[in-house]
C-alpha cells in the first residue's frame, strides 16, 4: 500500500466515523457531529426548523458517504497518477473549509454558540493538519 493510499484510508475512517455520528447520533459532541452547536438543541423547540436541520445534517452525511465511496474506488482501481491527482483535489476541496465555514464557526464560537468553547480553533487546526498530510503524501 502506498503512502497516498494509507492517507486516503485514514481519511476514509475519520469521515466514516463522522457519517455514523451524523446518521445515528447527530446531537453528539463527538466525531464532529452537530451537538457542538447550541442551535441543535434550540432547533428542537420548533419541529419545522428541527426537521430542516436534520435534513441538512443527513444531506451532509450522504454527501460525505459519496466522497468516501469514490475514494475507495480510487484506492482500489485508479493508477498512481490518478490517486495523486485525486489527493490534490481532496486537498483543495478540504481547504474550502476556510473560505466559508471557518469564518462562520469562529463567529458562532465567539458568540458562545459552540460548546466546548474554542472548538472552532480545534477544528480549524485539525483540518489544517489534514491538508498538510495530504500535501506531504502528494510530494513524497
């Protein structure tokens, strides 16, 4: 197994834990589920809003599932060049977190809407590490 395949497998396992959390325990504060957002519990007060939030959570989980299944196909059937290019694409896609999501979660964190406090920094750091690992694997 190549370093690129190992990195992809590690990413798949991490994302799969997130998918399981979102499908089966969305209110959890583990595995990057949405329980860290105080709005999750608040949304339960309005069934229409909560159904919409649950729809979005399941939509995200489904989208992540598509990505990891495609990565599995790439790991087993793509040649090394395609695997390397796929990892670059994954790196770019993951980096988009800093465009819209990170500023928003930082704002919510600053307003006390995220529990535990400063979770946005932990998440931002974790994603930066992923991007760095993807980059290292591409360059090795």
